[in-house]
C-alpha cells in the first residue's frame, strides 16, 4: 500500500532542472553570444550522456535477446530488463534537459547567424564590453574624498553622517558602539 502511494508521489518528481531554471539561471541573461556559448557547453555535456545512454540501452537489449536465444533463463532476463527499464527512465529524464538546451542553442544561433572567425572575435569583444559595462553599473559609487564617515546614531539607530549639525543637535549620545 505504501509503495503504491510513494510511486504515485514520485511520478511528480523530476530530477533534472526545470525549463524555467535552464532558461533563466543556467543560460541566464546577458549578451546573446555568452548565452549561446553556455547553451553549447550544456548541450555538449548532455549530448555525450545521451549517446552513452543510447549505447547502454542497445547493449542491454542485445543481452536480453542473447539470453532468450541461449536458454530459458527467466531470472537473468528479468534482472537485465529491470536494468533496461532504469536506463530508459534515466534517459527520458536527461532528454528533457537535452532538448531544452538544444532549443535554446538553436534559437540563439538563428539570432547570431553564421560564426566566422571574424564574427567570433567581434562577438567576444561585444560580450566582454557588455559584461564590463554591467559590472561597472552595478558597483557602488565611490565616495567623495571630502565625505564624512557614516555612522549609526546611538539614539535613533539611523544611519547618517553623525557629525552633521542636525544629528549633533538632536543626539547627545554620539555614535553607536558596535
């Protein structure tokens, strides 16, 4: 009874990344060339896994056929069939990621067009310039050399330039300790 309940619950389980996660966090935003390169890295890793799992499934099918021809050896065939079912289940799970990264890479390739050596250099330069601009824009602004240090007021716990006339006139306790 509990096994059936667990199997029903596990039917909702997806060990792979969600499509949303792949599109927004693994590939993410930024320059299309950088997205394309990341999509290709992810696709490459999954491509090799798909090829290997396909070979494993073929070997297991061949092994089952060999065992059935040789002897009536039901137990070994059942064990091999269980391994085959597991391999198929794992391949199906990996195929979702594989196909999502394929779709993302294909769409980005359409956007970028043909990649000649010259185009690759241009895209690399554009990507790194874009990244530098975004990093510079996200950095906190440098303080003026004449700016007073900020501290927390001991009375109000507000952050301000403590030695300003306003804070000094309203707070007699000085900056907060620690």
